[in-house]
């Protein structure tokens, strides 16, 4: 499995880095993107996002990657940053395989 995804500019961009930056922006700078590890919890201790923050994050991820994330699926991916990365990677691969945007 590749660790990069195409970006609108055409070159591959590291998925984890893009998600780390989105996550850090969502915290308003309280957490640096460099501090976020794969095992970092997203809610509560760790990144510390509230339920409202997670909804906003879901929308930001959908917009950034042109995806549609089911709320239940997204909620299941919030255990850790690594589980979120894998959930988004699966969605990107599903879209690539079907050739359709929002293929869920």
C-alpha cells in the first residue's frame, strides 16, 4: 500500500502529513502537526478534539480529499490518528478503484 496520494498539483503528497496538518489546524495550533504520532488518540487525551471538532474535521477531510465519509465509519476511525489515516486511505483507494468521486 502506498503512503502517498495524488494531490491536485499532480505530484504525490504524503497522506499522513496532510492529515497531520489538517488535525493541527483543527486544534487551532494547540497541537503541532509534528507532535501527532500514529498512536495518538484523537478525542480526549492526545489531540483533544471535542465532538464538534470531530464533525468539523470530517468535513475538512471530505473537502481536502474529495470524499464522502459516513458518520458511523468516521466515528469508528477516531480511536487514534493511525486508524484515521487507514480509514481515509481505504476511501481514497475505493474512489480510485471505481473511478467515481464519493463512491461509498
